C-alpha cells in the first residue's frame, strides 16, 4: 500500500485499510481449514472472489479469523484454534459462526472483518460483540472457493452470503461496495446498483411482533423499542405489526439446511468432526424433518411462496425492525448443554435469524445498546432485495443516536 501511494498509483476504495477474512474462504497460500483439524493443510490455490475484490480495493489482508468446525455452530470454538472470547465478557459467547470476525473487529484488531451468513453467522456475532454488519441480498457479493473439491450444495448456494463486519455503519457500507465487484466465477451474482430509487417519506417501518410462543427477555425488547424510538426521531414511521409467518419460515430453513447436511455433508462431518461438534450436529438434525425428494421439492415451492409474501409485505413496509435474538447473549458453551438447550437457542432465541436466511433478503444489524450486565444487543433491519441502502440508512440513524459501542468498550 505504501509503495503504491509513493509511486502515485490510483488508490482503491480501501487502500491501506487493515482487513481480516474468515478461515472458511480461500486466501491464496493459506489454509482454508473451516475450523477442522483434518482440513488444516487444505491450502488455497487462489483467492476467492471476495478476497480478490478486497485486494483490488487496496485492502491489506493481515489475518484470518476463527470459526466453529464446518462453520456450523453458533458458538466459536474448535480443536484447531481453540476458543474465541467475547471482548465484552469472556463468560459469554462471541457468537458464530463469524465469531472470530465479530470479536476481533470489536477489540480493534483490524478495521473491517469479512464473514459469511447462512443462518445468522454475520448477524449473531455482530449483536454479541456490539458491532455493525450487513447480510447482503443473495447474489450481491460473489462467492467461490478454488480449493473446493465439488460445487456447493443447493442451500449453500441459495442462503449463504458473504459480508462485512465493522465498528461503524459507514465502514460496513464502504466494505460492501468493495466486496460487490463483479466476478464471473459466481453464477448467482447479480450486479445490481448499490442504491435504489428514493422511497416515499416517511418510510414505514414494521416493528415486528414477537410470536406468542417465544420467550422474549424484557430487557432485550426494551432495547429493540429504544431502537424504534431512534428511528422515529429520525423521521421514520413506526408501525407495530405481525410480519409474514416467521415460524414457518424458520422451520423451512431448519428442514432444508438439515436435509442438505444429512444427505450431502454428513459423511465428512462425522469423519472429521470433534465429539462436541458432533453432539451439536445431532441436536440440530433432531429439530428438523429430513425431507425426501418430493418433500424437498415441496419445501422449495413453499420457499417461493413465503418469499412472495415477504416481498409484498415490504412493498407496504420497506423496512422491518426485528430482534437479532430475543434473549441476552448466552454462555460461550450454551449449545453443548444438551438437545433441549440447543433447541431453545435456535427455535426460541434465534428464530428471526434462520427465518430471514431462507428468504435471501438483505439485513443490517446495528447495536441498540447494552444490557444491565454490560452486554451488547443488536437489532435487525430487513429490507427488500437489493435494497441494502435502505437497511444501512436506518442502521446509520440508530448508530447516530446510540453511538459506536466499541468506543465504550475501549474506554473501560
């Protein structure tokens, strides 16, 4: 970066910015271990598109961040690299699977961290660590690993997205622009504009009602309501309303993901996974219906119908405000305390995460504040396809009023 600047070369969007990438994408010459001991020597023969795009923007990629084995758990530890701790409190989780990314950027290790999300893996760590993120629309940021022995299975293609985490919303927006550069290696990428037409004012925000069967923590809901008040102060119109069937969407996500694991990925996972990982894996599979071929086709048809319902809802309410999780950040190994505990985390606490993943919609997460215990809580801002700008604008409005939480962490 210094040489390019001294030579008078054109400088990229992220020139000289220190950036990390997650250990489940290809960084040429480095191991794409995905947190698995047996993959510690899987050396990337080339850069993935997101790495190539970051380099082209002038970013200085100086390290890789931790993930749970196979990037499957929502808690970041593995036998290869150990436990990643939450910089706010080592007794609670930093989230997952991009837990290393969220914890590092909150702690000041780099300005921008790359992560990915198939069921909340950007959004949950952002909330746990008090940073901002964006889960882009499916197809916004190109994805591909040259080291992969086979193409990604269908749900990984339709739900998994690459995105940035940063301490400030403005840096998330900048990183998204850099990451979104076209790469023909990803057939799903759609080079849509980063900003869309202006919306009618005031923008209506659906304050998502909490399903009656969810056990939601009052302190978490109070922080969500405070975020809604910040949006109202910024000129948004807040409307409490039930969103399209969030429980059905979550179950569809769980069934499709689990069916893919049980039919395509289970062999390598059982061969290479640790006992702790395998326990969490079996617990996840027990939550789902493993679909046969007709059931799988019916589920995919249901996905299209659900997405249509959400897109029509977003025509009336261009933004949805929802919790990331309805309970405070749990202990770092809470998912290893048996099937009932795991089910509660996914089905109760994180229902709004998997449900949105199955739809492929863009979501910004921004801190809403701290609990009495001093733990960050984030909120989700869900927009229509390719309207990341709408979600990020609202996230910026909240951040302008809450402040940058990392500054409070560093001041302690």
